[in-house]
C-alpha cells in the first residue's frame, strides 16, 4: 500500500513493559492513519489502551501494517474558576494512542502518521 508520510516516525526498542506513543502529524496532533512496521521481532499492538499478550494485535516480524485510529479525548488539565458562579473546567485534546509490547525479544518498531 502506498501512503504519504504526514508526521515524524517514532522508533521504539520494545520491552516486556508496554510503551505508549501519541502519533502526531507535522501540522499537529490526531492523525487518522498510522503505519506500524516491525524489524526482526514481532510485536503486540493496541490502540487507546495498553497492549497485552491477550488483547493486543500481533504484528509479525519484518512486516508493516496500516491502521485507522479512533481518536479519544485525553485530559490535559483541570481548573476551577474563582468567579461567581464557580465551575470546574476540563480541557482535553483529541488524540489516538498506540501501545506496543514485545512478542519476542527486544526488537525495534516504528510508528508513523500517514495519509
């Protein structure tokens, strides 16, 4: 599949602990599609939640896959107004996350925003 790169690649060395990435485009957050490519080791991948061996999608070694991201809102900060009436404001950004967990021994994986 041909795809246009619209953001920086994030390259991770996988480990036995899940790692989470927020892919971004050159113009800002929230890409619609990501390309995930493994090197010599397979990986478990999940979106908007932590990858585990039982719930993650298995990406084979030496392969690349494209996934559409379903964006969710991530809490950025909460504040309280000092004016009357007082209120609590919650600010969030719409973004999708990619969580990665090694399925073999430590290998590398790249996550890139594409169109």
